C-alpha cells in the first residue's frame, strides 16, 4: 500500500472510530423521564406496579440507562388550586409544574391529565372543574415550556371510564380526550390514545373496558402495563 493510500485509510478509520465512540457515549447516557399527571399516574393502593415503574424496568431490560421520576398526584388537574376551590386543595399541575417537572431537567416528559379536569362535581349539565379552553391552554403551556428546556413530550389522553360511571361523564370526558389529541397534533409531539389502547386490548373481553378499570376510573395493573408498553415503544424510537 502506498503512503498516500495508507494515510487516507488511517484518516477514514480514525473518523469512523471517533463517530462510533460518540454514538456509544450518547446511547450510554442515562435518560431522565418525568411522568406528570394525576392518580392514574401516581402510586396507588391496589396497583402493584404503576406505569412509571414499568417504564423504568422495560428500558433497563433493553439496556437503556434511565431514571424515572413519578410526578403524579391523586386529585390533580392541569390548573391551579385557585381555579377550583371546591375540590382537592393540593398543588395542581400549574402549581407544581416547575418543581415537579422542569427542575429535574428531563429528557422526556409524559403528560397524563384530563379525568379531574373534565369532572362535573355538580352533576349532569354543569361545569367541569377546569373548563375545556383552560385545559387546552394548560397543556399548551406545559408542552411549550418542556420544549424550551429541550425535553421531548409524550401526551396521553385521559383513559376512558367504565360502565360504573354515568354516560354524561363519559360524553364530557370524550371532549377532553379529543382536545388532547388536537393539542398533541398542533404541537407536533408524541401522542398515545389511551382510549384506543384500552378498547383494542379488551375488544374480545366480555367485560370490555371494565376489565381494566375495577372502580370505573383507575386502571389496574394490566392497564398500567399497556400504558408503559406504549411509552417505551415511543422512547426507543425517539432516542
């Protein structure tokens, strides 16, 4: 081999090794995921392993270093405690967003709200806890802030509710589900349709959707397993 050919071969190999090392270093980096939501995200009595813990396990088994911070709180909606003084005097989505999400500097954030936002405390024909327009505004705010901090977003629709709850609640929640999908599409972020996920899984089950929702609202372990699988699939694809 001539000196010229040797020189260029050496340069090529060196360039290849540098790139390979960079790729390896990038894939070997621990990713941090924050799951932000309500009681369907938070650890819950009666559920052995919620989806946040399942996401960590599945990614670890795939050789992906990761840490998952579960920022779900029971009773939480997307707004502030000032928006609704009649229910759950806790730090809601807007109240705790900075410390529960942004302060962790996450690589990925899942947003899973809507059930409490849509809920009508005074019954059929009455106002939801968080008006639909405000819910949309809050989701847009979360997404824009996460993007600004260079995080990736996965928006989940609120999961459907079962037959134990009244039809008018199902119909109101459907509006919030559709709005969630539109927000995700408008912001060009990753999206999981939990309704489609749950109904597709139970289409041959005699109990239908109720088999995943023992109390009519909160997913059981099988429901959390479905959500975790969908999240992990996106993260693997989007790394």
